[in-house]
C-alpha cells in the first residue's frame, strides 16, 4: 500500500495548488491513500474553508485531519461533520467532530487516528477543560487494519516517545502543527514510520505560512507578537510538505519526502 501524507495546508493558494497537482502525484507514485492536514486551509489560514476542503476531496484526498485550528470558525466546525474529516481524538465528549476514521485502500482496512499534544491545544476555547492525554486516548480508540497517526503537536520529545511506544502497533506516526519540516525520516525497529514534523504545504517565506509584518510590529511595540492585528497568509511561493510511505503487512518498508511535480506542459 502506498500512502501519501501532506502536512498542514495553509491558505487558499496552497489548497488550490495541491488540488491541481495531486492527480499527477497520485498517478506518478501509484498512491492508494491520501491524507492531508487541512486545519489551516481557509483563506485566512485559520480553520478549514468549505471551498478548500471541497477542492481537496474532489482532487483525491481521502482523509482530512486537523488540530488546534479545527474550531476557529463556524464554517470550520461545520466541516467536522463531513464523513472524511477528523480532528484530534484525545478530547472529552461534547466537542464537535471525531478523531478516528476507517477507510478502505488497496483492499485493506486503514484506521487514521488524529491526536494532539497539550501545548498545541492549550489555548483552544472550544476544547477548554476537555483535553485528554494522547496515549490514553490512543489505547482507548478503535483501531482496525493498518493504523496511521497524525500527531499534531509542538514537542518533538513527546512525539518521539509516543512513536516508540506504538512501534509495531501503528504503521506510521506523522507529526504536524509546527509547519517547519524536520530532517530525519525514521523507520523504527518494529516497522513504524516516524517523522517528527512533516512540514506545511503553504507559503514558505513568512512565519508558518503567514506574513511576518504584523507579528514583528507587535513584538517590537509591546514584546508580544500577537498584540497587533492577526497576520494574513503570506503571498510567497508555496512549498510542499509531504511524505510517501510504502506499507506492507502493517509495517512501513519505505519512506521518502516528495517535491512538487512539474506543471502540465512545463518544459522538461
């Protein structure tokens, strides 16, 4: 089974470019399953956008995962009811959305589990007082077939410990949230792929995909970068944060990063 995973998709330009290029990526690499974290896909980068989610699903994304921004707007919350959209599982009852999904790919059942760490979720008002430990929720979650985890978190240490704790039980633990890709790609001893941070699919010239101006102004004026108005999504070139996994018998045997395919009609 070939699985393609995209890190946080930031803004409408990145969503549109990914939707445009995804069919070529699926064809070139003979992909069986596509997962994309789209919690920043709205035009302002905060939450999911309906148009953007629709584009991604229509282009061939099979599962959309989320994180702390999944509840940023009414539109984003509404999208959590879609059958192929999930958000972090490690939350108490009453929070909109669900945290796991089962799909079929290459004749096999695949369970995608979305988890988050406390640091990523601590400022989310919609989940206040309802955060649960990630490993506890992992143990309680229903998991069938090949299991893939989107771990949305700030701390590499926590992601590393979790990955080793589930080595052999999950085919992959793929880090999201910080947007800045980490270099090493690991396949742990029992066959679990681990990437601490896959990296964003979004504008690569700003601050996590956002224009730095307001953040810098706030920092210089008050010492708090968030004291100024919220930044807009950057207009710089869109980088690709994606990994390709070759999974056999529930174990990862191949793991690599991908770059954008050439546009249709481009000179070779």
